[in-house]
C-alpha cells in the first residue's frame, strides 16, 4: 500500500517512494525493538531478574549474596561424576584422528586434481606473452591482486617513513 492510496492528497511518485521506504524502515525498527524487548524479558525471566526500578523495597539485595552451602556441595559432588579424564581423552583422540584424516583426504584429492591439470595449464601458459600472463593473473584473482597492491603500497609508505625518520 502506497502513501498515495491513503488519502486525497497525491504526492509526486519520487516523494511517495521515499516516504514508503522510510515507513518500511520505521516499521522494521519497531519490529526489531519489539523483538529485543521480548528477548530481554525472556532473559530476565529465565535468570529470575527483576529490574531495580520495579522493586518494592529500597533494601534490595541480590540472591547470589546468600550461598546455600549444602546445595553447593551437592553440585560439586554431581560434577565430580563428569571428571573422568579417560572419556575426555578418548573423545579428544577420536576428534584429532578425524581432523587429521579429513585434512589428509583433502590434501590428497587437491593434489591429485591439481596434478591432473598441470599439463593443460602449462601448455596454455607457455602460449601467452608476459603481458597476457599478467592480465590473466589479475583477471583470475582480482581481490588477491588488490590486496597485494595494498600491501606493497603500505610497505613503500613504511619504508619512506623509516628513511624520513633517519634524516
């Protein structure tokens, strides 16, 4: 629904489009605010937090200042059941083996595929002049070329600063 559809006043199309866009942005911000308020309410609710402004007493003390030592000892005893280094060591060994195996498989497959294309690339590369090679590299890797140029420019600026500082 456009702004022009709301009343008898008709706006130019460009103004109506901008107002429609601003209304969508405003609506999106309102929705975002509502979502964040709901998340904040849920977080306070899950941690049983009460905002200080809504507290009925001026002598408010948080619950974490009172330590239930019996419950704390009970939690420590339950946690000791998970302190089995054998389980952790076995799972770490399995995970390490999985990482090594996946990296070896990736390396071997990449090397195999690269070696299979070397002849074709070598033949094509030898047919190009040095200018065409540079153009091909820049076209194949524009972001890498830009990063390399930026690094070289930064190195030159740093070198110039060192020479200037020495004088």
